[in-house]
C-alpha cells in the first residue's frame, strides 16, 4: 500500500511539475526571452548605426568599455570563441523579428571563461557582435535535481502518512481476526476511517458477535447434553449391577458400554471447558510435564522422561497444559502402547515438548485432519473415545500461542511436537 500510494503521489507531483514547466515556459519564459532579444536587437542596431557613422576610435573604445560589446569580422570572431559557440535557432528566429536587415541574423551562446552571446549583424554579413551575459555561480545543484529530489521526498512522506492512516485500522482488524481465529473474544473494534473501512469494521464486529454467540450456544448445548446424559447412564449402570449372575456377560457388556459413554461425555466436557478463563503464569514446564505424565501412566514403566536441565520458565495455564500433556500421553498409550517418552528441549526461541511412541505411526495424508473434532486415524477408529483428544490439544496449544504438529519418526513411531514460545 505504501509503495502504490507513494508512486501515485509521485506521478501526480511529476505531472503537476510538467504542467508548471509548460505554463512557465509559455507565460513567463517566452515573454522574457522576447524582451531580452528585443534589447539585444536594439544593441545591434545602435552598433550598426555607429559603424555607418564611422565614429572615431576613441568613441568606439568608450562604447565598448561602457557596454562590453565587441565587434569582430568572422575570422577574428572564430579565434575569439565563435567556433565553440552553440547555435540557437529559437533565439535566432526571435531576434530576426526585431531586425530588418538584408541578411538573416544568427544567435549563438559561448560558455568559456564567461557567458557570451554572439550575434551576426543583419547589416554586414561578415560582422559578429560579442555581448557579455551575466553568469551565475555554479554553487547550487541543477534545478532538475532539486525538483526530482523534492518530488521523491514529498512522495515518500505523503505515501507514508497516508498508508499509515489507512493501515492502522487494517492492522487492528488483522490482530482481531487472529484473536478470533484462536477462539478468543477480540472485543468491539472502533469504527473509524474511510466509509469503506467503517463498513468492513462494522461487518467484522457483527461477525465476531455472531461467532461468539454461536460458541456460547454450542458450549451450553454440549455441557447440557453431557450433564443430562450422565443421570440415565448412572441409573443404567446401577440397574445392571442387580442383574443375576446368569446374565454376567450382558451385565459386563452394559458396564463397559456405560464406562465408554462416560469417558466420551468427559471428553465433551473437557472440550467445552478448555481453560480459556484460567490465568497464565510463568513456571517450570518440566515439573508440570512429569506430574501429568505420571498421572496418565498406569504403570510407572509406561512413561519415560528425557527433560532438559536448562529449560527457561515459560508462561502457561497449568490446568489446561496438564490436560494437554495427559491427552497426548493417553493417546500414545492407547494406540501405540508402552513405553512413551516425554522430551523437553530448547530450540531458538521455543521450548519444545515432544511425546514419542513406538507404534506404527500414521499415514501422512491423515495427519492434517486428525486435529479436527470427531476425527480419528484408521488404527483408532475401532477404539474408544470420541475423537476429541487431539482437538482439545490443538485448542489448548492455540490458546498458548503455540504450534502443535505430528511427525512420523524415521526409526518408527509417532512424535507429537509442541513449540511453545518463551520470549
């Protein structure tokens, strides 16, 4: 935007300057040149009259001293600098309008130790007049350089100011859109700027309100369904406990099904309560990881730890982070088996948390969609759960402005890698 606006302003200024040059040349320079050529023509006539009157040498010398005008024949004129003078047809045409001699006059300009105007006399073909012109000191830059520099500076300043004014609400909109994408509530954006920008901001505010309302309705729906389902599930399980021993297989099947349903309901509730309202505080991630890993393990040999000693403190929401680590570990134990390794290290500006298993891995084409709700890999479709585990992990990672990814390990197995910024 800055480049386009600066280019537009520069083009407009340049066009304006060209029009100004044209106007100055037509209405100022041409009349000025005409007046100068008229004065020079008068000098040529006076000198011609003096030559016709055959004034004595003393008067001619005095005239030369007063006016600085020198008269030469063509041979001498060439020796004095006429040969290096440049012919100007425009000035020649202009001066001939004021002279009525039998010959055509010529005007040339010499730039040497000074600035001189050479004029061929229209009354004597072999006579040239050398008229000194005032010469300005060449201490200043060329007018073209000044104009182009001014145009460039004004274009940059104007483009920067205008682009800054235009981009400020766009940057606010971008920041709010990123917050909305992470599931946060960006708040009401101030509707300022141009009419188009106000319309876009107003539409974004309405969209954000609708999404927030939809999120609240979804949360209430999931929470309500999960809560209401637990009551009949509890009654079903209690009733199945009173079945006679002859129906042991049926009773055990009902109990297993109710446990699976209760676990699915727990995942629903965990997905709804993602810890967004929890405060983030800096802490030792190693301590939290070890606690969450041990809680997720059935046997102490199920989970192994490879934790960095120099891990810097990072801000995190303790309950949400512990839920995420437990989900990753339980997911690895469920679908890959023990042992599972939890590793921490520092890479550049990130604290890296990895959960590694030794299972068969996942097809590369399935990895991008596994973080979507209610999605499971081929090897997990027949297993327990609702497919919300990795969706919960992704929401918690985004809430911490972290990046979560899955990678098949070259030696076999899967790595769930979390990049958590600490600067």
